[in-house]
C-alpha cells in the first residue's frame, strides 16, 4: 500500500488547527492594537493570524517575531503590529525564508519507481503515477516527466502556474541525476560536458558533472542540468561512450530526494514550497 505519511503533515496542519476559533474568543492583546487607517489602508487578514494559521507560531509568538524584525512581507521587514496581508498575493518570509501561506494549493514529492509511467492515466493499463497518488488531492498534476525506466524525484502539485514554471526551460530550474554507467570516465569529461556536445536535436551542456564512485568497470556519476528534452541524460552519456544502466533523479531545484523509499510520497513543507516559488520568481 502506498505510504503517504509526511513528517510535515503533523506540524504543518496541527499548529494552525483551532487557532482561528480560539483566538476570536480570546481577550484583546496589546499587539492587536488597531493601526491608524491613514498608516495602513491595506485590506485582508492580520499578519499575526496568517502566521499562526500557517504553523509559524501562535499569535503571541508571531508578534514577538515581528518585534524582533524576523518577518518580512514582499521583501520589506515588518515594523508594526497589526499589519494586514492578502495571503493570495503577498509574499511572507520568516528569517529570510519564504513560506507558503495559502491553504488551497499543495505540492508533493514522489520517489517514482522504475517501470511506472509519468501520467495520471494510461489507455494501455500500464502502471502510472496517477495510480500511485489515487485521490490524494483533487487537481494534482505532475511537474515534467521521468522516463518509464528512470526512478527518483517527481513533483506533483495543484498549483498550475508553479508546475508550468518549474517545467519550462526558460526558468532554468536545475535537475540532479545519479547515473550508473558502464566503462571508465575520462578525466577531462567534465570540461567537455560543461562546454557542450552536439546531439541529434541540438547542443546540450551540463551545469555540473562529477564522478561519485567507480568499481569493477562501473561508475556512478552525478549530472546536473536544466535541460528537459526527452531521454536527455541517457542520450548525453551514451553520446560520450557511457551507456546508462540505472538513472535516478535526486533533486529538482531546492527539493531533494534524500532518504525517501521507492514508491513513497511526502507533502512538501511550507518552507520547501516557498523555496520552489522563489526559484521560479513567484
């Protein structure tokens, strides 16, 4: 059975549960003093309440963080209590780290097993990532694709604009792969690959390349690039005489596979989603 447990589910959702109801009944707090209309004509929710619902901390803790200069909105430090924000458009950061504050969008990381098609359904009844996620969240789409035989990190999200930007080459989001290849790796190959090689469908250059391990005629190499063409890593390495026997994607931008077991799914934290948004200018 698919494992959808996530270390972030407990802390992310539990911290905000009950806050809105309890806080509406709580006595007035000095930090809630109204900001004069001529100083703040913004419409929306009080920043303290938004932070509490996002699991950053209670409203009292959030007020302390504002007082300490740890909260910024749209790149500017917040210096007064009671500021109002619009969670749908404002960008909020804690200690310089962007956090996702909207509740209507979710993003997951999957460790896709080999043999699974990157599609939500398949008319030939082959196993798909859609089978794996089931009814986890309405409107989920996969971000880009992994070949059927390639395993590793695949992102799925209900945020269409985020998915588009992460997959579009113009945003140059780096993807990291570990490849097991046959043969020895020439010592100057990293320079050649960074300079670029010509494939049938045009040139390709890597962002970085290194040898991770070598043993008994096999090597494990790490390839980082922001290309998204079909079978690009396999074709690139085969072109330089290193046929791939196993390929795993280990990172997409700031999100890493780490110790996720094959076939498991986890919900990204608000901080991780914020980092993805920053990476693509959202």
